């Protein structure tokens, strides 16, 4: 994990990045499940999944949220794809989103360290 002070500055949080299409597909599956099963996920998770699935650009603050969830829950995802934890993982874009968000956070924190 990266120190939050490195990349949570006001000017960086509004910066936008392109969402990869493979991340969008997985997030769309998760979003569809989340809309039908609202009692298993929070409104924040549904909103983040909607943004990830339906928009081409996403703010850095949302990418940081994705990174924090996927880094924390990386080894907790069940092998059974029908369990609610697996669906919530899809709402965040799955393994592809974990790699993508980790890369963006790493690059952004290095860029901020040089300043």
C-alpha cells in the first residue's frame, strides 16, 4: 500500500484516466448483479461500479478507492463465482482493475515524490 499523503492532494484527485474495456466489462457484470442485490452491497459500491462500467474516464479519487478495496481483499475472493464476495469483487472490476489501479497509483505517487 502507498502512503495516502503521497497522492491524495487536491490537484491530483480531479485528474482523470481512461478505463480499460476489459475492466468495464467485468464492472458491468458486477453492476448488474449489485442493482438486483442491493442488500449485499453499499450504495457507494454500486455507484463506483456504475461509474467504472459506464464511463470512459474516471477520476483519480475513484481509482484510489478501487485500489484500496482490491489491494485489501485480493486474497479473500472465494473460488465459487456465485458467492456475494465474488460479485462485489466484480463490481470493482476484478483482477484486471486491481492491476490497472495499482499501476496508476504507483505512477502517480512516484510522480508526486519527485516534486
